[in-house]
C-alpha cells in the first residue's frame, strides 16, 4: 500500500492512521497458534521490564 504524505502527519511516518479499509490479500506468514506463541514471548519480556530513567 502506498500512503501519500500529508502535512497533518507532521513529518512522522512511523505511526499513521489509515482512514480507509484495506483489502486483505495473501496468506499469513504464521498460523494463529504460531503467532500467539511468538507474541506470548514478547508479552512475557515486556511484563518483566523495568522502567529506567537516565
């Protein structure tokens, strides 16, 4: 998908709200079970994280 750069994005391209439905085409890279297993590891890491102020 190509997203046109708009002034209201304020230069940020890492988090852009898409204001239209996107078609889903293709096959997921992971099955639902594989995705949950992988995401669970990330959640475990994030849950044990400690905030550091430098």
